[in-house]
């Protein structure tokens, strides 16, 4: 397994739409494993392939608490087949927008269909934080960031701060 570099906003790659996976083979399984290692080390609870520069419809999530056994979910081509009428609001963050958080409203419960790491079609129901995390990662596959769900004023403030931090980091390495 290998730790992958995580892209940070406003990287244009994060706004691109990902391509479906034809099948989950050894290459996609390795990508999933590398993404999980990267996510755990970050630390985070979800990661989408575009965040590591791969425009494929692959996500990994694990919302287990620190004291719990890891419960990783590896998903290729995830699609929501049902969402609840009830909404939840969570303060979301993102490994591609480090140290920035905002309340985002999403459906409280979902059913997602995907290919697992054995290339089997699966369906899973999720609610609460797991449902939010899966929806957040699926958004990445469509070039949508959590800040796209908040007011333009807040979004622009966060993106300006990230751009400023990126420029400062680049100048520090020169």
C-alpha cells in the first residue's frame, strides 16, 4: 500500500467529473487500499479518487470511532438509489479543504448501490454520519465540493484562504 498525495482546493482537478469503473480489478483494488491508507493517515473518514488525482468513480469511507474496530467501505460507481425525505445538518470538513468546516444539509438516510472490492454489485442503507459521508464523497465524483452547498460568501471566503495558504507554501519552497 502507498500513501497518496491529497489535492487541495482550488485545484481544478477537484471540479472535474469522474469516469465510471468498468470493473473492480487488481488495479482498482490497489487504488482502494491506497486511498484507505491515505485517508486513515490524514486522518479522515472519507476519500474520493479525484482527491488523489484519479478521475475514476471510486470512494472509501470509514466512520468508526477511534476506539472501535475499523469498518472500511470500498465503493466503485456508487449511486444513490433512494434518499429519505428527512434531512440532517452536519458540520462537514474535507481533506481537500483542510481546516475549514461548514454546516451542510443532506438527506438523513440513503440507499447506495455500488461495486465492492470483489466486483460484486451491492446495496447498502446508511443513516446519520455514514449517510452524510457517502453523499459527500459521491459529490466529489461529480466535481462538487461541500462548499458548493453553502452560501457564496462563505464559500469564497474559504477558497480565498486556501489559495493564500497555497501561495504561501509555494513561496516557502522556493
